């Protein structure tokens, strides 16, 4: 049975090639908090404008050789709650540790009063569809190839809304120990995700049997959209391993898949690495949020 053309269109089949370095790079670099010297887990590492990069592990370590970047490329290392840092890949020779500076946050508590605030569900609540987005493809032969891949939906919200939770539907799941970062960003005129609206890192760890709707409670994070009328809600792949054993058929090959539907008015956004250019398709991903707004 042949898969729909959009299945291929929305999956990334190029695997980054390791660059040849003229000088030796450290086997790994540890990303740390500049104030506490504690590790920054799952920091994103990417080359601006290119499908190259990786993600640090739970101890904040990443391998420069796995980024696929050339020695002359510039890396951007980032994590929610920190100021991003850019430096040439060659500069990592002198940096077994790379420090990120925490961003100053000025947050006020949001008090939701049931009598004056209205609750809404925004997004697609259907659990199936003719379009599939896969976070993993058969071409991802390197363990690091899928790290940093990101996909999600652009959703219309009322300015001043507070996000209470997010729901995403997983229709196929043949991985284990999968972890995603939930990102919430404003949207520019080209339907591309822009400035982050988060002040804290929000992660989703899937159980090894996860399928169906997955819930992320956002109330502890005080996610206020401010003046934004549209937000991009995306999942960024941080970790995960294929389940052991050889797939019996193509239906069993390792993948984490989300359903969607064709749409003339909704936008699915995705990119292959954390600093790659965004791509946009007219599709409605099975992802929705709950918001409350003062009206």
C-alpha cells in the first residue's frame, strides 16, 4: 500500500553529513548556567538558516561533530529562559563548557476570575486525518539526525489570553523514552514562528506506550500571549530511541506520527533543526490549546 504524497512532503529525508574538521574538536561540550554552573539540560544547538544541529542531553552535553556543521559555520546555543549564544564551531576547541546567561524575568501573577474570563478551545480536536506528519524517517540513520526537529500549528487567540493547557495527538509511536519541548511563539507576517512567549522550559516526556491524546498542563508556567492574535505552538524533539527489533512491515518502522487534515485556512509549520528556516503547509494538525481571556 502506498502512503500519501503529503506523508513524504512533511517528513525530512535528508540526513546531515558530518563535516571534515581541519582541527580537532572536543568529544563533547557541556552547556551550563553562567550563574550557578549547573548543567542546562536539552539545550538546542543549531546553525542559523541551515538544517544542521543537535540537542544537548539530560546532562547538558552535546557532540560538536554531530551538528553536521563546517568549522566556519556559526552555532547558536539556546534554551528557554536563557539568552542565546552564537559562536563559530571552531571556537569550541577552547570551550569544554559553554555558559548561557539567564534572562531577567518580570512576571506578574495572573488571576483568573470565572465571572469575567471566558474559556475557549483553540485548534483541531479531531484524532485522525488524511495527512501525516512524522518526526522520524527511514533516512535518519544517525542517532542525532532527528534531534531538534520541530513541528506544530498556528492558532488564533484573543489578545491577553492565558494558556491553560495543550493537547497533541500521537497516532503512531514506535519509540521509547521520547521527550519533546513545547514551544509557544508569536507569529510574523509570513506565518513563521518568531519571538518566544515562554519564560520557563516546558517539556513533555512520553511513556513508552504513549498513543492518543497527550496533555500538557501550562498553568504553572503563566503563559500569557500578550498582544499576539496568533501563536505558533510546536513540539521540538529532544530525545528518544527506536524500539528494539526489526519492523515486520512499513507500518511498523520507527516513527512518531501526528495526524492532520488539508486546510485552506490553517497552517502547519515545521523545521528540521532549531535554527533552520521554517516551512509552512496548508494543513491542520491535531493539536489544540485551552485559553482563558478577559471577555
